[in-house]
C-alpha cells in the first residue's frame, strides 16, 4: 500500500514496480507452496509439523527474491533503481505478497492453482498501480489546491478507487448491519 | 601512534548524550517528517486498525517498541551485515521482536491480545519498521537510531489515533468503546434528558477502509497548508 501511493507519480516508474511485483509474486507463491508441502508439513522432509515457522520462512523466501530483483534492477536499469529508492526493498513488506502466500494456504490451492493465483495477484496489483499513476498524471491538468497537490490527492483518488472496486464485488448486506 | 591521536574525538562525548540533535530526532517525525503523511510509510496498517481508538493506541505502542528496538539492534550490527543478505537479516530481527511483543501482550492483557493478534503479526509487514531500518539505522549509530525509532513510532501513533477518533465517532457513534452519539440503548449519558444526541445515524462508510484514506488525505491537506515547505509542486 505504501509503495502504491509513493511510486505512482508517473506511469513509467509504476510500470517498473508493477513488473517487479508480478515477478516476485508469481515466483514466491509457488515456491512457498512447495516449501509448505514438502518441508513444513507433517509428511515433509523433517517428518514433523513445522507450520508454526510459516511466517518467518515465507518472509525469508520473499526477502531473498526481492534482494535478487534489487540486484538485477540496479545492474540493468540504474535510473529505475534511483527513482524507486527505498520502495524497491520495501516490496518485501508489501502486504499483498505475504497475504497472498498465507491466503494460498488457507484456501488449500494445489500447485497449478497457486501458480496462477500468484501471477494473477501480481498482475492485479500492477494494473491498479498503473491505473492510479495514469489518473495522477492527468491530475496535472486540473486545479487542485496547492496543499492537496500530489500526495493528498493520491489518497483521495485511492479511496475513491477503493469504493469503485468494492462496487465490483457487489454490496455485502452484512456490512450494513 | 599518529593514527590513534587523529582517531580520538576532540571532545569526549557520551554515547548517550541527549542534545538538540537528539531531540530533533524525536520531534521531527511528529509533524515535519511524519512517517505516514510525509514519508508515506505504514499506510496499510493505518487502514486496518483504525476502526477503534483502543486498537489504534495499542498498535501505536507496539509499533513504537518494535521500531525502536529493531533500529537499535540493526544499527549495532550494521557493520557486520553483508549487503547481499541484508534484507533477510533485517526481517529476522523484525520477526523476532514482533514475536516478543506478541508474547508480552499475551502475558499482560489476554483479552486484548485475542482481539489484536492478527494485527500484531502484521507489524512484520509494516513498512515503517523496515523503511526506517533501510533509511536510517543502516547508516547511523545505535543510540540515534533508537531515538529515531521512538520518534517515528510516535508520529505513526498520532496519525493512527486521529484517524481512529473520527472513524469510531462517525462510524460507530462511540469513543473508546463508549456510546456517545446515535440511537442506542447503552448510552454513557442519560438520553431522555439529552435527546439531541440521538439524531445521528451511524455512517457505515466510515467503517470501510476508503474512509481512512479520506481522513488521512484531509490530515495531509491541513498539515501542508500550515507547513508550506512540505507542498510538492509536481
């Protein structure tokens, strides 16, 4: 969420971060699936139930992959590396990724499902950040009060977008009790 | 011999001095360099835990503790962490501290732990903690990093409480769990005398997460009108 607001100033950087997230999400979720089923589970390599280690193991997998992505980006696109700043390492703590890993466990997906879930989740995130970056670029043509320019407007837009996306899910009557 | 003389600082300074610079580390994140409204760190949890003030306060304290001590530990270890595995090391430190905080809360206040345990786990993925490690603790001395952690944790807690105040008051008609406004039988004040308090119908929009975005946006608006140097022209 934080990188969502901070890196959506221009479509180009947003696209770069979006691709990085698709990559990390698409790889970590199947990887975490394999780790969970063949190492941590009861029938796993260690022969005991190690599922209480999930949090630490999952976040380490993610951290390792993000570290890899950081090295690749630093090597091949220094300009993107500079414009992302600390928000590149912060992909690690992107809730969407850890959340998706844990979600995949609670929903009991099989391996192919987890692959497509990972790619789809990353793709959705990338789509959202590119969309908000597009809207923010267009905001340059409208008259926003100076104090609200940039970050303040980004918060408003994200809130409105959130309401719009909630509409796609339909209205849950339980939320209005 | 020569090198030793040069390496000594001119004035003997205690490693725990608390001067102007140190004070600035704590007060800056409260307004001028607030983690949520200026650095854009820790927004996700600001959406998740601000439906009730009590939750927001506890989360603020927990994050302050974790940020301060993870800054302290990482900063003490910063010269021994190889760059290529630094993220894993940082996350292990954070995960360890979060576990400590969770167990502490479980021991001290079991009902609240039961309410909050999911969110306490989410401190691991709170960007403030790792953001400050990357931006400050990896390059500064332990004592200063510790103060920086406290300052940023408090700056985060302030915004959390402000957002939670409005969300709880307007969304549920209560404050700290006590009913204040809206039609309800369990008022704090006697409603037969104070019927003007019961006209309000709780607005469900404020329970949903987009409301937190709007309130933070308003906070940013007010803050930037007061401190013009924060306005970005882009």
